[in-house]
C-alpha cells in the first residue's frame, strides 16, 4: 500500500518527462527524412508552381496568331526579342515542361540516369555528411563533389540523358527565338488590320 502511494504521488513534471521519453523512443527523428522534408518541395507545392506557370502564360490563340507575325527590320530585332521573350516567357516554359515529360516517357534511360545521380548525392552528402573513408582513401566534401561531377558526366554520357536534355533545351530555345523574332510585340499596332474610325 505504501509503495502504491509513493508511486502515485510522483510530480506532474516526472510524468511528463517519462511520457516524452516513451514518445521519443517510439518516434525517432530520421535525419534523412528531415533533410528532404526541409529542402524538397512537396507534391502540392510542385502542382502549385506548375499551375502558376500555366496560368501566367499568355493565351495560346494570341501566342499562335500567325496574322500578327512578320519579319522585323534588323534595327528593331533586339527590342522585339526582349519584349517577346519577357511577355511569352511562361509559354516557352510550358513548351519546355511538356517536351520534358514526353522525353522522360520515351527515354527511360534518361530518368534512370538522373535517379542514379540523385542516389549518389544522397549517399555521399546526406548519409555520409562527414569525410568518407574508402580503405586508405579519405574523401572530404571537395573530393566528393569532384567525384560526383565526374560520375554524373560519365553516367549522363552513357545513358544519353545529357545529350537528350541538351538537345531538348536547344530545340525549345530555337522555338522561342524564332517565335520571338516573328511575333509582333504586345501593344504594337497592326496597321493592316487596325480599326480606323470613320471621319464624319
């Protein structure tokens, strides 16, 4: 009876501390998961950013309006490129995203190479943030960065991912350059189709 009273008379602070110990042992903090949860965007954030790119793009009937295209004088080319690349930048980004998705679907080796590079980064810098010892060889963060760079270039070359995505970016850049060159800038009057009020 005395033992029961002694146990039941423990302070609330002691009870809270014992509860925290139990809950901490049941839910240990995973440093790897904490690392990614703090740095990687969630699925909702990715969807929100993609929606922002899509919603901020100009109307596609305006983007593809061939009646508003012509070859500008060379003296106006620089200004036209600057205006159109800024005005239709989100449209070009949508084209890049769509073609990237198609590329991943038709080139499984490309996505496999990217996943392998990500796994190598995870092993070198997340699971082993300190110097990595391989036998008699010790790799600090600088040496690990150089190794990851060389490994990534070799893997991208072997899987064809590097050439694939480089070609993809080059194609989208060419599309953007051609469109921005021929598309009349926003706000520029189309004198061929502009409305002219009747003088009474």
